[in-house]
């Protein structure tokens, strides 16, 4: 494979890795928004439970109803906390995948730069050689 083909292929790989990183970043941002919604819902549920008032001072039927309401709200809050914990664990896994994809892209970018620099160096040497050959030919013709 020629150097130019190798560099073109490396450019393609770097572009693919960049696309992968962008997709993972978008997914991570969406997951962060979902986690924030969970947190806000938990605040609202806590507020609902606290603001429902004391149930002990109410008549028996209302006290039972208020107690059931608080239990339902607290159970829902517990369910949301569990969901948030699981979601945050999923976010941690996604963050590791994003970090790995970013590192792969950076490594490929460095390999690409190294190959481009090496190719540019070889091309410069070839150019100098051509110029030297031309200069030598001109000098030899001038000597005749």
C-alpha cells in the first residue's frame, strides 16, 4: 500500500472515530438530561410528601387517606431513587465508552500526524534530490 493510500485510510479512520465520539457525546448529554429530570422529580415528590401536612390531627378517615397518600408518594420516590441509581450506573458505563472512543481517536490522530510528517520528509528529500540532480546537470553542461 502506498503512503498516500495509508494516509487517506487513516484520515477515514480518524473521521469515523470522530463520528463515534460525537454520537457517544450526544447520548451522554441525553442521559444527563434524563438524570436531571429524575432529580427534579425526586425534589417534587419530596415536596409533595412534606407539604401534605400532618395526618394525626385529622379525622380517622382523612388521616388514613393522608397516610396512604404519603406512603404512595414515598414509595414512588424510592422507585425513582432506584431508577436514578441504575441510570447513573449506565451513565458511568457510557462515560467509560466515550473515554475509550476518544482515546482511540486521539491515538489514530497521532499515528496520522506521524505518517504525514514522515511522508512530507520523504517527499522533501526526493524534491531536494531532483533539484540537486538538475543543478548537477546544469553545472556539467556549463563545464562543456
